[in-house]
C-alpha cells in the first residue's frame, strides 16, 4: 500500500472535530446586495418579478432553505421593493423564523389555489416590467398553473440567465466558505487512503466518508468508491466491490458548509502500480494540468476543455467523446450546487472572469480495464487560476 502508515477509520474519526461551526455564513448585507443586483438586471430586462421555488437560488438570495414538497413555498422578488414570501398558512410560523431579509408573507390555506395567489400578487406589484421570470428549478406543476392564471397580462420567461449572472461570480466570502469545505473534504480523502486494507468493501468506504463529513460538521452529499475495473466508469457500477492488491482505486466525494459544496476525486493504486497503471495516471495528470494552464482570464470555457482533450487525443485516445478516452466534459461550475454554471465543455464560449469556480477533471476511461480521474476545483483570480486543494503530486503521493 502506498500510504505512509495505516490508520483505521475509527482512529481518523476520533481526530476530526466540527470545523463547520467556525465558518461564518453569508451576511444579511451580502444577501441584500445579491437581491439588489438581481433587481438591477431585472429592470434592464423588463422583468417585473422573479419567482424562486425551493431551490438553491432561494437560499442564495434569501438564506432560506426549504425542502421541495407538493405545496407551493417560495418567494417573489419584484423588480423593486421587498421580497414577498409565499407560504402555506400552517407553515407561516416556521417561515417567519427563517426570514433574514424582511418582506411580507403571503399565505394560502389548504383548500385555496396558491397559483392564483402568486399570479395576482405579481400582476398587482407596484414595480416596472412586462415579464415574469421563473427560477428554472420551479416544478412544472407550479409554474404551469401560475402561467395559466397570469394569462396574457405578462409575458412568461425563464430566469436562468438573470440568476446565472448573479451566482456565476463568487464573492470573497463564498470563496472562503468553499475553501473551508474543500480543505475538510481533502482530510476525509486522505483518511480513506490511509485506512484502506485488502478485503474492504466500497460500501464500508462510502459509509466512512459520510460519517467523517458529519463529524466535521458538514452536510454529506455523496461518496463514490470504485475499485479495479469499476474505476473505468465515470459514475461507477451498481454493485459493491472488494479491494485487492494492485487495484486501481477511485474515490469521489462531496459535502457542503452553508450550502457551499466540495467536490474532489483522487485515483491511485492499492499496492504496487504496474507500468500500464503509471502510464495512464501520468497522462491523466498531464491532461488536468493542461486544463489548468488554459484557464486564463478572458479565455472561453471551451478552450479549457480543448486543452485537456488534446493531451489525450495526442496520446491516441478518443477522439472527441469516444472511449478509450474522455467521455464527458472537462469540468462544471461549483457553488451552492455541485453542478452549475460555468460548464467547461465544447460550445461554451463564456469568457472566464475573476470569481468563477469550476472543476478540472478530464477523466481517462478505458472500459473493461480501469479509469483515472483527478478532480480539483479551480477559482479564478485576476492573476489567473488557483486550485482550492493541492493536486496529486504523483501516483505514489496522491496527497503530497
């Protein structure tokens, strides 16, 4: 095993403490600035109101986190003025406790039509605009009846572009929270590496990852553990595996603090690597580095994908999305969602700006044999790209 010293999962858990409790959340001042920016964009686009459902965008603008349900529960952001919170009547006391940004609560009883309530509130707003825009995460079962109740009084559009213009550029506070989440999850990664032994199952590994994130005070989101041939498949296989000497190991995990996500993947070998495994791993490292070096201010997102893919195609893999090769995009944005704008993929001509955050993970997949994915998250500064977590130094030293 390439780890310097075996450490059991139980020992690692005993050494973890609640780091999330030390991380300040987004302030009310920043929330107000977000709403003000959205409202400015709305006025430019002639949008009278944006409806936000129980999505991360609701959290982004108001700090309210709600679970999706069959009952309409969200907020109307007018182009000027305070938010209007939509709540089932029996949930009003809870809604009141969740509010950070002051605004009216409009309630509806169980027998009433919440779509009619929203439609009349939006049409009656003392705010400019001839259009209503929906959060793209709004379920059709809510957006469709609201649209029907509004009729011809307002044009209906999606709010994706408006929301992306706000969420795609992270503030220094957001970067700091993501950094805390990434640093903590890297500790979990290293503990997995140190705790592997022959015969351990992928299920035992993923259970440990969930427990470790919880011990750190994080909200666990996902964990993937793949051994041997299963590492070839980007999203794993639907059955557990048992670790053997010489297996390629792929671990992908994520959790969040104040809704801001971590997402890190490491690939290494349990035991002594073969020359073939070393060759594949080194090629993946070069592809990841090429993507990093292509991520310059003013470059298009697709240029980053091109750079990583060229390393692999020049080595005889692919081309395009063909396997053996890189079967998916090189990266995705990360923030309150683990997958969000900007996407690092052909056709995305969005120019990189300071504050953008996205993954660098040009996986090399060889179905029937193995796969290698190294995933670290980049944030863009005025001077160029920076990794939140140090990338793997070598196959033998995946954690430096």
